[in-house]
């Protein structure tokens, strides 16, 4: 029987988004689901603190990218 890699991968970018690739449940501090689409296999979370739709990334990290020379992969 063939096996598949079902492990969820989490990629953290310096001053940028946290990419969750795989099945997961994202909930608020009370355990209420924040993502209603159960078919969604990838989530992009805010790692910079600038998003207006936390915990999800809204692209606001790009506004800060001209000020530094880090290796943010989303630029
Ligand atoms: S990582 Fe914060 S808005 Fe994208």
C-alpha cells in the first residue's frame, strides 16, 4: 500500500506571511472556526502584525518592504 505525505507544512517568512500548506482548523481563542471552507488546503496567516484581517494576511506586509532588504519571498 502506497503512503502519502499528509503532514501539514508551515513556512514562516521573516516579516511576512506564515504559509500553512495542508489540512488544518484555524480557530479563534474560543475555539470557533475562522475558516468556513473545509476544502481549503492552504492558508496564509499574517506574521508581520500589519494585516487588517488577522489572523489572515491581507498583503499589508508589502507596504513595509521598501524599508528593508530582508528575504521576504512575497516580493
Ligand atoms: S504578513 Fe502581515 S499582512 Fe501579510
